[in-house]
C-alpha cells in the first residue's frame, strides 16, 4: 500500500514537472517568437539601409571609372576607386584597378601592403604563390621600404618545404639587407628576422640528445653556427638603433669571447651612430614632409661619402617626398655622376617621371640616361611618347622635350652616308615636332611655346652643316621669317652667318638687302653689316646700291622715330592736361562740398573783447544748430577741412559741446595733451607695427592688448593719435622678448572690427628704404592656382567645396582690399603640382554664381617700381615740403607770428561765408594791421554787395 502510494506520488510529481516544463516551453516559444520578430524587423531595416548604401557605392564606382577613362592621371581618383572596391569586396575589379594605377604611378607602402595581404589570403596553390612572388618583386622596386622587404622574407619562409626553398629565403634576406640593412631605425628588424630564421635551421641540424653526430652532421652544424656568427658580426659593424642590445645578445649567445676585430668595428659603428643621432631625432620630431631635415641628413652623408648610405637616405627622403621634382633631380644627378649602375640609374629615373610626370626636366634626364646606357631605341621612343601624354603645364615644356628627343635622334645618325634610315627618321621627327607644336600645343595654350622657331633653326643648321642641303635650309629660314621674325635683326644675322658659312655671296647679299628693308629693332646694325660685305667683296655698283638703300632706309627710320617721339610727347601732354583737369575737378568738388556744409545762417560769433593777436588753430565747429527756449544745442556733426583767417574776422568763440560728446572730447583732449613718446629703434626686434585699424576704434590699447596677449607678455602698446586726439589707425606694440614679437606676426590679416589688420616687423624705413613686407611668393608656384572673376559674395568655404573635387586643398586665400572687401580674386594651394594642373584643366571657364572664372597657375608679374625723380624735379618738389612739412600746410600747424607782423598774402583766403581776396602787398611796404569788423559791419558789407 505504501509502495503504491509512493508510486502515485512519484507519478504525480513527474506529471506536474512535465506540465511545468510544457508551460515554460510555451512561454519560451512565445518569447522566442517575439525575439525572432524583432530580429527580423531589425534585419529588414538594416538590409534596406545596406541596399541603399550598396547602390550609392555602385554609382560612385561607376562615376570614378568614367572619370579615369577621361583622365587616367588623376591620382586621388585612383585611390578613391580602390578604397570603394575593397570595401565592396569586388576582388576582380579591385585587382584590375590596382594594376592600372601601378602602371601609371609608383604605389605607396600602405597601398602595396594592402594589395599583398589581399593576394596572400587568396593564394592557395603553388601557381598563386608564384604570382605573389612576382607582386613582391614589383613592390620592392617602387620604393625602398623595410616593411615590404620584411613581409616578403617572412612570406618566402612559408615555401621552405619546396625545392630550393631555404636558399630562396636566404637570397631574399640578403637582398633585403642590401636594400634596407643600413636603415638606422628600421634595418635591425631585417637582421633579427634573418638570425631567427638561421637559428630555426640550427635547431633542425642539432643532433639528438645523447647521440654522437657523424662527421657530416658535425660539419653541417659548424657551418650553420658560422652563418649565425657572421650575421652578428656584420650587423655589429653597421650603425643601427639599439645596437648595444645586439652586442649584449651576441655576447650571451656566443660560447667564445667576441673577437677584437668585431669589437673594433662595433665601436666604430657606435661612433658613427652618435653622429647620425641628431639627424634621426630631428626626423622623429619634425612634421611631414620633413624635407629640410632630410636635406640636412643628405648633406651630412654626402660629406661622409659612403655611396650605399647616400642612396639609402635619398630613398628614405623620397618615400615621404615623392612629389618633389627637385629632390628626384638631385638624386638622379648623383646616380648618373657617381654610381653609374645601369639598373639602379634607370629604375630611379623611371620612378621619378612616374611620380612627377608634369616635370619636363625629369623626362629630359631620363632620355639622356637611357641613351647613356644604350637602351633599345624602341624603349626610348615609347618613353618619349609617354612624356608627350604627361600633361605639361607650359607650352615651352613641350618645346623642351621635343628638342631633347631630336638631339637624341641626331646623335644616332651617321652623316657620312648620303642617306640612312636614321636620317629619314630624324627629318620626319622634325616635321612631326613642328606639326605637334602648331596643332596640339597652340590649341591648348594659345601659343606654340617656340616664338623664335628654335626647333626649325636647328633643323636648318643640320641640313646646311651636316647634310650639305642649303636649299632645304633656305626653305626653313623662309618659313621662320614668315612667322613674324623678319623684324628682328638677330634673326637675319643668324641666317646671314649660315649663308656665309655654307652658302654663297649672292644669297648673303640678298638676305642682307631684305634685312635692311624689314628690320625694325636695330636697322643700323644690319646696314653696317651690308656695307661691310660690299666693302670686302662687292663691286662699285654693289657698293652704290648698298649705300643708297641703307641711307634711304635710315632716313625713313629716323623720320618714323621723330613722329613717334612727337606722338609720345603729345600723349604725355594730353595725359598731363587730363591730370590737371582731374585735379581741378577734385578741388572744385571739395570746395562745393564745404560750401554746402556751411549754411548762410550759421554765422560765427566774434568776441569783440578778444584782444589776442596770435594766430591759433580753430576748434572743430558743428555745422548745425537747433533752437529752443533760448538755448542752442549743437548737433554732433563736424565741418571738415575748414580754414578761417583769424586776422580778418577775429577769433571765434568756442561752441558749447553737447553733453553726449563730452566723454569723447575729454578723451581726445587728454590724448592731445599727453606728452609725445619718441620711438626707440633699439627695441625694433621686440616690436611690431600694426596698421589698417579702424579709425573709430574706441579704446585701441585695451582692444589690441586682448588680441596680442596670446603671443606673449605685452610691455607697451603705443597707439598713434592725431593732433586733435583722434586715433590714426596704427600703433606700435612692444613685447618682452623677440620670440613673442615673431609669434605676433602670425596675426597678420586677422579681421578686427570688419577690417584686415596688418602686422609687420618694426623697421626704420630711413635706414632701410627698400624694405617691403609681403607675405606671399611672387615667383612661379606650380602647386598654387590664381583664380579671377569670382563673385564678391563667394566665401572661402564655397570655393573650397569647388576646388577639393580636384585634389587635396592645403590653403585658400581670398584677396581683399584694405577695408576687407573681396576683390573677386583668390589663391588656392594644392598638395602637389599634379593636382594643381588637373584643377586648371577642369576649372578654367567654370561658372560660379553666374560668374565665369579664370584659373591659371600662380605666376604673378614682376612689380614695377617708379623711377626715382630727377635731381631738378626732386629739388623743386621738396621745396613745399621743406616749408610746410611732410603733408603740406595742414590745419594743425600753428603760426606763432603775431597778425600785426604778418604780411598780407595775395592768395585767396577761405572764410566761413565766402571767399575774400586780400590786396597784394610788396615786400618793401610795411604791413598794416587789418581793421577789426563786428558782426554788424560784416552784415552791412554783404548787404551793400
């Protein structure tokens, strides 16, 4: 009974447990269904977003591919396409895009490592491994990169099981040591990896514990140990970073003491490392591109004279400055003149023109290097064709590259033969060059780049001197003269000398007669050459004809020159008259403006009780009065440039100022009464000159102190005020030290109260009259654009948005006037010349806000400075300045001579209510004191008139 009860209880418990599990399962299923629903909904949202993003990427990929089909040399476009394809996982297209870019440009270390890692992941068979090896071989040729060599060596270890695998790994490591083993900071990694590999081989040849090695095994073991010893010794003889740790490791690893020769080499390398340390530390702290630091390092290694180290430091510099043509040019020049190793030289030249294809000088050097090392003619021609498609930015660059190629073809010709394949190729190349400059270059640049026809001249010289074909030379010179060169004497004399050397007297005479008729720049010289020819070789008839022709020609020339001089004088006189008219118009306009400001009812009161007889500067008077309750309140308006002859009308009573203007007038009065502080020129190095400030600046000292305190401790701020106490818009700021003053120059052109503030060094112009402060370069800058025709409303941000589509923009400067208003001009600086030339092609003629802009490479014209005046004129022009001061006779000058002693002037005197002509007085007559007039007398005088 008890057993049955226990069974029933167990069954009931089991049933209850089963029911509970079912309930939990149902709840769990409901929860899982809810979770699955949420996940499904989230997945659908994310998939929708992913599809949109995928479509956008596909559209962008298509756009980039189309852009590259138009311009394959767009470097940034290649980078963007590769990045998108890698993101989308389009491996086939990605490989093709990388391949195309590598054909046009050397790839950077980062691009190569990404490419290699992608290919390594996909490589599965031995054939794939060989393709990866080929890719590594291409990668190590672009730049000398320790990371790529290390990756190459480590990848090769994976094929150690194949036939000859160990020897192949050792070969790659040895090549890596030759290429980057001398790298001071990264070379040690290659040495250590090589030693680790040899130590791993050593483990495989060690005999088993307790066994006795055979003679062959013992020999193999000793050979392997010697290889590791040799690696340690070779590394210790090279100045590398942290070489002390390597020496300690060698001491610990070696069972024998370190040989004396190794210690000696190690100490020598350690000394060399100490010399290199300052340059390496400078590179560590310097900002990219570190060009100046690398140049200093190169100069140091050049003095030491180790070719391997010089080559390595050049390669390190070029890895970070691959778009600097001058650096490539110096490196290639060193290789051409010093090392002269064919593979090394040609590789460097090839990388130079692939990095900077727009630089014609690099292409010229490459053609010379290929000729110097006897490269196949077909290969030279192919590279010349690449140069023509490189997109030079000047018409003269095409002339230069054509000339270099024609020189190469000329040196291939054997002129002892009457006709040859090489000669025909040279002639056809000359004809093609002329056609190319006429069609392609003129269409793009609106000029051929060869106005004096140097290519045609060289062709004519070759035909005359080397081919004895004067008929062809004459045809070429006839064509040269018809291109606008017939007016130049030097062109005729060049042709005459050619005829003199390889032609006959008849053609010489004919050429000189034509020269006398056509030359306009130096006709006297041509006439003299003709007369000399006839004096030596001509008959009497020839002499008479030459004399008559030269006299008639020179007479016409002199007549033309006289007419030109008269015309120029008439134009100069006309300009002077116009200038005088403009000056008179300005004076009349100024007088009318003053007359308008002075109302007839605004008569000035005269203080009859004033007995002062001294001339005094008149206070600024308000132009309007408001009447009310017997008191007159003055409106805050100033009458400008009004001069009153106090000798005739007496002294005016000062007007009562308005209450609101009292603080300003008090401040002006305090500035006016403040003692003048002379400038101390000994503190110019710690002082800056600030100008173009707003005249209405309320408190210049406080405002400028707030601005310049960030540069360093400000000792003194000296604003310059006029004699009336008003701020003149410039000041001197003195700092505690020179470093702060130099830092303050960085605030130049900062906008303060709506105007660009000018900050410049404090320089005494009397001691340095030629000193000019101009922050920007006035030379040709191939990486900078000059844009004109911009709308005045165009902002810096809007222009940057347009320009950054064609490359990486470093800086944009909108040109403004002194008031800070835009002038519709801008300078845009790109990272390199390639991007700038690309932007010129794409942006020139573009429309921005209905304005058609013009874009060109920045090449400002030379500034024209006015000629110094003649001594006579200078003395005359200085007379007024000696009498009245640097700015003429100003209102602020005080006459300290009593009126009773002043001579009456015959000049027209400006008065408040009209013009009064003083009666002339001779110098011998004693001056009479003018009669004082009251307001009533003055009114009667006007009524009588």
